[in-house]
């Protein structure tokens, strides 16, 4: 492919103000994976920025690029991660093969376009893994809205979705009679989001919409307690056999519901009092709606999906193995192997601060490099002793996470 790319000022030249969605099955095991094309879909809204079409953050395990078929110019790119990518690091992935629904969205090209997917190697390089040509005159590209539902505006910071971070909130396990509770929970999410910096100072940068889509039954699956309920998205605790990890396997239905509104981020509220949730970068976030700690869970999980922030704890019961490669810098902005610390947050470390930094009282409120993060006790370092991406003992993001969140807000809104 040619290395040139389209000017951000040319959105209207190359794209319609709608979304093109590529659906595919991602299958494999611990050491290999394959892609199987399902289809293209045209959705009615494009909520993304029309200026920053080319992703300069390079976050995520995967990357999608859209090239003009004729000129080979790069029109659009985005990084993301997926549930399959996490599953590959589990013990189960060493014992069996599995398949997962996945999809990526992009602005709708006016002309023929080549959609190319890339996967990040253990060495941190993106390698091409799949490509498919989009033909605008292909009558198999459907415009069907499979899950049309009413939309409620929860917060409007900017009337123009292309200049805002657009969050769409999806309900799971709320019955028709519980839609009022769902709307109240959405407002609780909004209040929680804007009670933390840097979000509190950036209210005008966000739009929040709720999709009023009821489930037949109330609650969520809890397999270890033999609780299974019929909900619209099929959320479940014990994802990857981790009790508090509540996720959704049916990614197509997630996208179908989200398509009712313009969006950059998908947030799923699960109608349960049980503690838990989960999030994946530019994929979706999930949180229990009614646990006493839910408001902090809202914000912690959104940090993963929106800003690409890693978990900063290591004494975890997570099911992952070999999540990071020794000697290779993780892509997440708030953890480091110190291999290339200059590209992380070294600029925020005051002169005289030892690196690595001892976890003593002297450095309790100091930006440094504290060992233990990303589910790993040794060899991975976090910026401060505590942060919202570590424990919920405080109410603050560390300066490194704040800077990372600002960077992504600017990417979506400038």
C-alpha cells in the first residue's frame, strides 16, 4: 500500500456521514488465529471526529486501516482490542479453539475501499492479518436496522457529535418495567463521570445517549450460582472463569443496539447488585449498575475502554497469562517495562526521584516507577503507588492517567 494519506479536511470528499461496519468471526487458540468474513453493514450515524481520521495514538492490540482502492491513499485508521485477544492469554486457549464475534466501524466510503486489519505481534509491531474490499454498489451490503429502539439524551455537551466524545449506554437485564430505573442509572453514570477529573473540567466535550431497549428478564447470568436469565445482550459474570468479570459475547447485538445513536464509546449497564464489570479498548465497557461501588467501577472501566489505561494492580485473580512480553514496552500509556521509559511518563518524574521507585511513605504522592502492575508483580511498573486504575481507596487519577485521558479527549474533539 502507498504511504500517503488523506487530509483531514477532505472528510466530505471521501466519506458519507454514516458508518460502515465490518462483521467477522475471530477464531483460534493460544498461538494462532483466523478471520472469517461475515458481511458489511451501513449504519445511519457517524459519531467520530471528522478531522482526526488517522489514529496517531497507536493504542490497542489490533488496528484497522481504510485505503482508497484506486489511489491507495490511507483514508482512516483506528486502534482497538477485543475479547478474543484477552481470551488468547487464558489457560483455556491452550487447551481448545474458540470463535468470537467481532466488528469494526469506520466512516462510510463514497468509493471502493480496502479495509485491512492488523494484529500487534509479541514484539509490538502491527502485522497484516485480514483484508476485504468494500464495493459501494454491492447489493449484499445491508442497511437494515436490526435493533431499532428509542434514544434518550442524558447529557449534551456539544450538538455536533463530530466534535464531542459520544458515549452510548446500553441496558442489559432491565425489563420493560425497569426502563425508568435504567434511565436513572444512566444519570448516575453521568454524575459519576463528571465528579472525577479530568472529566469534570471537560463536560462540554461529552455527549451521552441511552438506548431504551428492555430485556425479557431482569438481571444477568451468574453461572457458578446456576443463575441464567434471558437478557437482550446476554451478559454474564465468570467470563473466562473470573467471578467479577462480567462481559458480553454477542458483539453483533451490542453494535446493533449502539447503532441507534452516534457513538465513539459503548457502555453497557448491567442490572445487578453484584460487584463486577470489565472493559476493552475501543470495544466496550461493562459495569454492574447497583453495587455500592458501582460509581467508581463506572470510571475505572471507562478508563480502559476510552483512554487505553491498563490495570495498575498485580495481586489479582484474573485469568490471564503472558499478557505482556518481557523487554517490550506495553502499548498502554500508564504502565512500563522501563525499556523505553522516555516515551512513557519520564517527563513527569521530578529530578532526584529514583527509578525504579521504592513504595515508601517518602514517595507516597510522587510520580515515579513503582513495580507491580498489569497483573504482573515483577518487571512492570506503574506511575504512582495508587490511582483509580489501581485501587478505589482514593478518588483521583494519577497525573500520568490524567494526561493520557486529556490526550484522547483532544483526539476526539479537536
